[in-house]
């Protein structure tokens, strides 16, 4: 499988980040228009990611090569929760990298940041992602669980999404 580590994003990752952004099939269900992005936007994101409070963005690195980006966003220490996100390049899919990286990022959230809830959403049309999460035992969340965490206003704008919620006890029992 290769050695998988989460590391700081660097400018040398930009061409590979841009690669997945231009993979139409890969990004079609991600809820953002990546077709307008440029490699300079990737570089700007990498630079900005070092200075944004409440967000942690890392490269999923396998044997020294960028394979994707993994994040904890909207970290709320008062509510003890954060939003999770991951995207991998096509060449990294199906190799087990996502699960290893995901477990490491969840561990950081629960252990280092002392979070009690990490949530994420996925388009109901993104069958590949849903199969991955379900196959690996991640539980879909009910609407009222997410509403209690992040408020109904944000949830309503994302009501067509499936939500997942991970908590420390479930993580430790995985």
C-alpha cells in the first residue's frame, strides 16, 4: 500500500490538486463548480490554508506523492464539533488510502482537538462515496442530529445531501 501520512499542503501539490479538480466525473457531485478553478487558485488555497483559523487542511501523502486533500473545517470548540471533507485523485481510489487517512484525521479531531462530533455530507447521487462510507461502518445521521449541531439554516441549504456523523466512542469501536 505504501506509507500514508497526512502532512501540510505545499505549492508542489498544486498541479495534482488541479488534476482532481479537472476530473469532471470525480467532482460532479461535490457541490462546488471546480470547472472555473485554475492552478493559481490551488496555489492560493494552499497558501491560505496555513492562515485560516478553524480549518485544518492536509495532503494525503503516499510515499512522498500528493494523493488528495483531507480537512476538518468549521471547527467549533464551543460545540465540540467540526465538518470533515476528503477528496482523492482518481489514481488513489480503491487502494485503501482514503480509509487510512480518514481514520488519522478523525483521530486528530477526537484526540488532539477533543471534539465530540465530526460530521460530513455527501450528495445522494455520489454512489461511490456512499458505498465507501457504508462499507466501512460509518453511520448516516438523522436530520435532527445535524440540526442540533450546526443549526437548521445551514442544513436547509444542504437538504438534498446525506449526512454522516462520527463520535469518539463509535470511532474507538471501529
